[in-house]
C-alpha cells in the first residue's frame, strides 16, 4: 500500500515503480485520495506533526553535532509528546495520547477474546 504520490503512481508501462511491481507480480494498492484515516494518512499526519512541532523548532534553536545527538532529542520529544502532555482532541478527552492508546488496545484485546 502506498500513497498516490508520483514516486509510486503512474502509467504502468512508463513508471519505474509500477513496472517493477508488475514484473514482480505484486499487487499495488494505492490509498484513497484525501482520506486521513487510511494507514498512509495516519503516518503522513504523524510525520507532519514531528516536522512542525519538533524539527522546525529544534533546527532553529540548536546545531546538532551528530545524528546521535539529534536522535536523543527526537526520542526525548517523542516521549514528552506521547506520554507526558495531555491532549484534548478526539478520543483522548484530556488524557495523554499513550494512555489513550493503551486503553484502546486493552479494549480491543477483550473484544477479540
């Protein structure tokens, strides 16, 4: 499954990715356009949040000496973003995002049993 970007979609006989998928007998399933709840849409929204709320700010404030230093700051920010801040948005109701996720997975496990 891919998004509908030009990296992945095009005329099968001319587009390298589409041609490879056809030769390898792999079914290419592009996502629905402008549908934020598909897996690609969720990932894109996550990447957008990281870009806007971490990278855009961090690179203005600090010069990173190496990738390890950057990764340490990303890890710290992700922990704060998911496990320490509260969120009033849909489904969280003032809880932390990770707290909401863990609550939903335990409900899903009960439904499966």
